[in-house]
């Protein structure tokens, strides 16, 4: 079992015991055959299950994102991510992470080196669709240089502010709030007229909308009218996953880490009005 303290001591991450997971769930969790594992070579792509340290979420974990002292409340979250195989060292393999972890307190980033074994692998692409070396070079150019194993394993700081999307972090910084990034699979209300081209948008992160038992995070986004009740009659609302908002209206994404009780109005020509709609708890 992974613990927050144990993971924080080694960079905020660890590898899941997928062999134990397979033994416990033989009919639903299948691992690659030994022959496929033996064919892993430099340039292959493999997928592992990582345990990472993430800020607690009201919907997912039933816990507030910050504790009574103001420090982030942390939890262990599991995520499946892909790596390119860079080196084979006997029984060990050194891979380069492809993905951005959805975790607030981990040193794992794209282009980070991770040491693992063939028995940790849950999926394999022996001939990936893109070249490992070209992708590693491309990641370095956009701000993710190759990170050594030792750097990825340095202890994390459990008291620091959560690492979140740069655009979300920038909005919270500008308005002096501590981020409360919603879980990507939490649900929110979105007006049916909201599209990528909507010129005006209204958003409220209200306690009255929040129901963790129904996986509702409390966000409501709409466009038809400044009054939410009128908008509900004009356009109606759909219940959607938070993660889908990134493609539905990219600009909205930056405001979703504002805490409960905050609201915004976005308009044409970069208009922005962000305010605290209700007092904090």
C-alpha cells in the first residue's frame, strides 16, 4: 500500500504492484504475455500504473482541498501513463515519461526518466507511431528537458502550493486565491448554448450546486442570460464532466481552479470580471 508520506519522500510518486493487482483480478485485469515482455527494446513504448500524490478533491475523495491549518490536504491517486524505453540495464529498464500527470505534488513530468522492470508493464507498443528521439527533442523545446532519475526522486514539499495547469494557476495568482482544481471526472452544469464560439460566458462555483454524492463539483457555466434562472429556461443545462470543458470552451478552462464561492463573466475583446460571489466558509 502506498502512503502519502512514503511517496512524498521519493518525489511524490511510486509504481503500482500490477502483479498483485493481476492476481487479485485475474478475469478483469490482464497483463502482457511473457513473450511480449521479452520483446521490449529501446524505442518501444510501455504503459505503467503510477501512484502519485494529488491534492484532495471534495467529489473524488470526500475531503476538502485544504486542511484546518491551511496546508494542502493530500491523497494517493493512481494513473496509467506511457513511457518510451530509453535503456535496458539487465533486469531494469529506464524509460522516459510521455504524459503530464494529473497530480499536484509529484516531480514526475514529461521527459522524466523512470526506472522499472518488465513485470511492471501493463501494455506495450513494440513499434510506436512516432519516433522516441524526435518526441524527446520536441518536449525539450517546449520546456520539458530530460530529467535524470535522481531529480525525479528528490523529496517533495507537501506544504507547497499545488502544481496545476499554468493558465489556471495564473488566474488564481492574479486574484489572490488558493487553487481548488476540480477533478476531471467531476460533473458540472453547462448551458446548451455554450460552444467554442460563445462571445459571453457566465460561471459560478456555488456551494448550492455542489453535491459530492452526485459527483457534482459546484460549477455552472452558461451564456444565454446573466440570470442563471432565466438562462435555464432559455437554453437549459447539460451535466458534463469537467474535463470536457477544455475542448468545449478553452477560455473557460483557466478559471476552473477558482475556489467555491467565486464567479466570473467573460466577454468579447478579452473582457473579464472575476469576483467572490459568496463569502468563504
